[in-house]
């Protein structure tokens, strides 16, 4: 299981432009995932499909391998923030990973109401 510090290091390794070495120790997992959200939005707006796939894969990896705090950050920051883009772009639907899509549906579909 990835701890918060390990997850930040994974983000830093996969997308070094997001997290500077000097700030890596000071960032929370929530701020790090927020940076991933901002970057994902940027690459979606620029139709950079390779980076969109990379961002979704990274988010899915964190969701699969992270401890409860890391999973919580991905669910409540990443998936929740990207959900507002679903209606506005088909690139999201084309490249979203199954686990991220399942979490999105879990958040938006209410059972028992």
C-alpha cells in the first residue's frame, strides 16, 4: 500500500513538472492530487490525449495501491473535480479508466432515493 508520502513521490516521478523537489516534503496528498487535477484539466483542454491517458492511469494507480487517505484524496479531489467536465468533453469518456469511471458513477448515482 502506498502511504501519502509514497503517493506524492509517485506523482512526482510520473509528472515531475507538477511537484518540485523542494516542495515534495511539504505537500499533503490532497494538494498533490489537486495539482494532478489542474494538470489533467489543462491537457484535456489542449486535447493532449497521451497525457490525458497518463493522468487517468496515474489516478487509477493511486486509487488501487494507495492507503485509505490516498484513496480518499483521489475519490474526493480528483474524481469529484473532474466530474464537472463530463458533460462538456468527449475526451473524458474516451480515455477514462474503468476504476475512475466506477468511482464517478458511485458518487453521482444515488441508490435508494
